[in-house]
């Protein structure tokens, strides 16, 4: 195979209207075919000619025998290319050059041109155009040709064209290409299946639109992908399949469907074996890992994290899935033991457990998982339970269950499954991560798990409040308020508020956190958009309310800050800088603070009076409608790309999950559990579209399900599938269609 040399960012000196081109020179492998002269070329197109572009060869590293040299150049856009003028300056010791061909790819137009040479060049020659990229309809036709080589090459090239090109993806869908690609997932040849999977990964990637992802699901793509996952033993295939599923899971309306069809298989095939969890290992001494978890496990845990944000039904399914919670806790414990505090797999596991901790007391079977054996002082229980449940779980009383329908007793022995979520050994991991992790998502997930676990009124919440104080974790939660990251600030504020139900915690938090809570309140003079968004601002105000309520000492701490001044500016907002909800909460907090005589003079001085127009009733105990879920994280910048639009995902009750016609059958779903029974059967019943019971939250307004877009080098073996950031591949973006193992071209990153 020819060696490859790359050089990027060569400019021909023209203006901002120029276009970028990837240019590939292939020197013959014949003896003495190379040259050490300085090469130049000039593009000729329908709209004129470019300037002469010089490729300096001063270090004599380019144009050797059998070598492939790639360059990224910026030059005048001359339209569709028709000819290429190429030559060299006859310098150096070997000025004759046997050039095989030149391939030019226009990044702006998404067009590829081939110029054949096959002769010695002693100066300057003009090469005619001998090949141009096929059109999208042609590629779709090739994929239906029945010729495996043609199918693979067409899929690889279409994958290449789809890279970062929304218009190409839209055209593929509009021309009916999605069903064609999904049908290839059932092909008898594995190379064809893999090429189709990689193409679907690019096709399902989008920062703005869901149309292609919904089209893939409508064609039975989810069911076909999970069937393939059970059949393959190749890790590259598994990574690619999970990549597509992660992309699809970015659509809120598809999450529950993916969960019901795929969850059990992903746990059995991916999460359990690749995490190396066993019940025996979990009770033994923890291993210490020297290397990060495999990428296939990272994708699987990220997918589960996305699915955990699909509402009450999804949380219940995930909690009940055999071995899942055990594996997630295992990954966290091993990560902490191995000092891999910022590992992505650990991050996804923490944030999944954070989601599964939400409304825990009301959503689990309290007859099976009670808190009778929790060792907590009865007086403490009475004091804290009298304040109710912050999570809106409702009362603890249940209808009497008939004896013949009593649930089975909790299995005796070490805690397992859902029980691990609230066990001290799990909570201790959050304390360690709060101390040691530098990953903002992991810190947010740890604080979020603590605020969910302490939001209820059962004894486990009371115990965790006390354990958090005894573990000296409160100062580390306070430190999160200093991080310039809105979600982390918000998770910390609500965790502190829930911890303050414990009187001892309330004293400690007031002393340590009041100044930082006040500093995070906006002054009204910040540049927009503000770092602290309205939902987080509401959480900060509620925490200040909880701290100062009936506590003169904490009111004194507040008086020493600029908190009153900033709250008055919010409460008297006339410029609509803040939502009506935030303004109302600010007035409620100030009204409550009016009971502290030491604060009244300061409040009057700032221009706020406690009267009927400013009294908005008693502040709600907790703004839990903001706190339903923890969506997927900001991705690793080396692998993923951030979604700048931060769009909102809304549930759509009109989504149709009707039967799918065509070669790909829908999943067989049981009427008892809505779980897939077997791939040998094929029922036509699919669950209705799911509308989350969780209210829309600000967490959902920041799209955390970030796609992955991978670009594959054409010089790499087609059987590999490495994830690389787009910016790191600027020197290698062209694709030569030839017989291959499939899966080539450019792969877009997964939505995780």
C-alpha cells in the first residue's frame, strides 16, 4: 500500500470568497518515478481559472515513489472543474516525475474530480477530467443493484458525502434512500451490513433536525440494528450500531421505544460483559484498572443515560432491569478505586443513577423496599418527616394489599439491584467524586444524585443527610457554586437546600454557603445570555429562603452579603430580564425575610416594601418541576462536538408508531411487560407514543444529547472505525471508490 503524506492550509492568496479543496497526488510506484522538485497546479473550471498554487518541497518529503500526498488548499471557486494544469519547476536532482493521477475534492460543493495522468512530467501538462462523483439518485440505485462491491462502494461514498452536509442527508431521505439503507441491514453479507450501519450513523447525525432519525425508526431501523447487535462478535460493528442508536435516542419521542426494544439486549450483550461485573466480583476486593473502559461500553452507558431521561415509565424499566444498576454502581466504584474520576463511562453511570434517584420513594415498591431497618434517631425522623417530601412524592400511606397479592419479600443477603441506589457504599462514591473529580458533568451528576436522594422523607433520605455532614462533603458541594457552569451551580444549590432539612446541616450550610449563593445572584448588568439561567436562579433563591427561614444567624450571614440588594433588583424588575416565576419567587423570599427585623432597614433602603402587592403567598417547598431529569452530557471534545443551539426536546403525543411495511419487521412486544420476547416472532403491536409525566424543565432546554460525527481516513483499513474530531482530519478527507470491506468514508459522531 502506498505511504501517505499530508499537508494542510495552503492558500493561493485570494480573498474571503475562496473555497477549500482537498487535493491528492498519487505518484507511480515505478522505480525513480518520484521528484524532489517544487510542484504547482492550476484548476480550470466553468467559472474561470484559479491562480497557480505552489506546493513547496523544500524538505523533499513529498512526491516519492508510490506515495500518496494530500494537501488542503484555499483557492478561487472556479465552479465545476473541467481541466487541471500541473507541473514542476525542474529543481532538485530528479526533475522528471511519473504521476498516476490527481483527485480533487471541493469541500464547498461536496464534489469529487479525478484527473488521470500516467505519464512522465518534465515541465507542465494539462490533464482532462476523466471522472466525477456520481449523483445521489445513482448511489441509491447502486445500493439496490445486487452487486455487493457496488453496494458497498456506493454506501461508503454516500457516507462520505453525508459528512456535515444537511442538504445531502435531506436529499437522501426525500429520494427514498432511508428504507433502502435500512433493508441492507438484513443483507447476508456482513461487509454490506457494516457499510449500511456506518452510513446510518452519518445520516442520523444532525445538530438541528430529527427528520432522518424519525425516518430510520419508521423503517424499522431500531429493531434491525438491535438484531444485528446480537449476531456480531466484532467490536467495531458493536460500536457503530450503538453509535446509530445513540443518535436516534436524541429524539425524545423515540427514547421509550428504544428502551423497550433494546435495553435488555444491550445490558446482556454489552454492559455486563464489557464492565466485567459479576455478583462474586462485586463482593470481593475491587480491581484497579490501568486503562479507560472500552469505547463500546462508553457508548452503551451513554445510551442508557439518554434513555433514563424519558420519564417515569423509563425510570421504572431501568430500575427493574436485571444487573443494570449493579453494573452502573460497579463502574463507579472501580473508577473511583482506579483514580479515574473524570472517565466518560463513570460520568454516564453517575448521571444515569442521578436520574434513577428521582422520586425514588414514590416510584419503588415500598412494601418490598422499606426503611424499617435504617438506624436513625426517632426524634430526628419525626422532626424531618414533619417537613414533608421535597420531591413531590405524595403521602407514604398506601391502600392495603390483599394477602394473596402481597409482593414477594426482599431477597436476603447483600443489597442488589435498585437497592444499591441508596446504599451508603454508593453514596460514598459521590462524596469521593465531589472531592476529586474535575469533570463538570460528573460533579453535577453527583450533586444531583445527592439532592434527589435527600428530597424525600423516608429514613434513607434522613440518614444520607446526616452521612453527608459526617463525611464532610458539604464544603465540596458549596465549592460547586464557584464553578462557572450553570447546571453544576443549580445541582449544588438544590442539594444544599435539601440537606438543610437537617438542622445541623442548616447551620453549617448557612455559614459556608450563604456568601456564594448571594454572589451567584445576577446584578442586572450582566451581558446576555446570563451564566445563571432563570431555573438556576429560582433554585438559588429557594435555597436562600430555606437557609434564612426562622434562622436569625443565617439571616445575619445574608445581611453581610449583597444578596438583599440583588434580590430586590430581581423582585422589582421592570425590564423583563427575568421570568415572571423568578420575579414572584424573589418577592416571596423577601417577604419571608421581612420577619427578620435586622433585614428590614436594608430592604427598605434598597427600595422594597412588604405590602399586599409584593406578597405572593408562601414559597413552594421545592421547585421540583425543574428537576425531573439529567440529560446526556457535554461530550469529550476529542470525540464529540458541542451542540451550540441548545434546543428544547418536547414530547409529541401525535407521533405515530404504527406498523412498518417493508422488509424490516417491527419488534415483538409483549402485552404484559412491553418487552421484546424474541426475534423469531413478529407481532404488529407497538407501544403507543410516550408522553413523559415529568414536566418540561430547563434541563431539557439545554440539549445535552450531543451527536458524534466521525470521519474515517480513506487510507485506513476499512475494518476499523476510529472516532476523531473533525478538525483533526483536515488533511485526509477524500475517498477513492474501490473494492473494500465496507464502512469506509467519513463517519459522523454519535448522539450521546
